[in-house]
C-alpha cells in the first residue's frame, strides 16, 4: 500500500540577510512538495509582497520568517499578516537565545517555530503542519519555554532583550520618537515596548524607570 503524497504548498521566505534568505529558499525548492512563491527582506516588504500575490490570487500557504529584522520584525509581521491575510499561516525561524521573541510571536498567532539548524524533515513537517492549521513546536525550544513558564522571572529578568535596551534609552531621556528613530522601529512599537516594561516592573512613570535603570547599574546616575 503506497502512502499518499502531501499537497504541494507555497511558501514566502522572509529574512533580512540575503545569503540566509536565498539559502533557505534554495533549500526549500529541493523539497518535492514545497514551492517558494517569493522572498522578502523584512516584515514591511513581506506585507507588500503578500499584497501583490493576493492581487493575483497567488497567496502562499505559509510565511517562513526570521524574528529579528529591521523596520518590522517577525513578531510584528506575524500580527499584521494575521490581520490582513488570515488565511496565511506563519512559521518563525529562531535561534536558541530568542525565547522572548518566540513567546511574543506565538501570542500574535504564529503557527510554529523552527531552530535555524533544523533538518529537512523537520522543516517540511513544520510547513505542512502550519498549512493544515496545526502548530509545530521545536522540541528543544518548547522545553525551554515550558521551564520558563514554570519559573516565571521577576524584575529585570522579566524583560526581553529589546525591553532592556529601551529601558536604557528611557533612562537616557529619549522620547518614544527618538527611541523609534534610534532603533529603526515604529513610534507605536516603541510606545508599546515602554508600556510593557513599565507594567512588568510595576512602575507608573518613565522617571521611575530611569531610577530603576540607575539602581540596577544599566546607566550611570546624572
């Protein structure tokens, strides 16, 4: 008895590093049941490519995206894709140290995540699971996320790497607009990060945040 072949799925590859992006695309093209329908350099570009593909009735089944990118990162892109193209699923590519971003991406509706050293069978499984409406989680990172949920972090340990970075900029007196310009993100995104870090630290003002940054040795007192 022969095993029925899986339906061919279309994938959009998103990564700001050209060598990585093209390497991933070439890697996927080798798979018999995967077709790369396009590439994008970041989240903003991905939304533009998806709009063009949608106009021609060629939306991909899955977007395979990196998390850390300029302009619009993988987390924000996952949210926007879910809002604008709900029929398209998102699978994120992550490195082992990006668990905070993985948390955020899953909250925004990501259908799964892969480590960047995943093998061909694992990549194919994740893409097809996403296309079927299922969730695929890399075992190693899933275990790490589970451990973090069992032992939630408090204080500065509860902040993501980006939130710690923004805390330092807040302590330096930068406005949301200045933070956005410095980090090449949207002002709305900067404002959200500031609000999130204040909430996690139990603070009500940027002045309090600055004092915490000084107390914890992130910046020097002025």
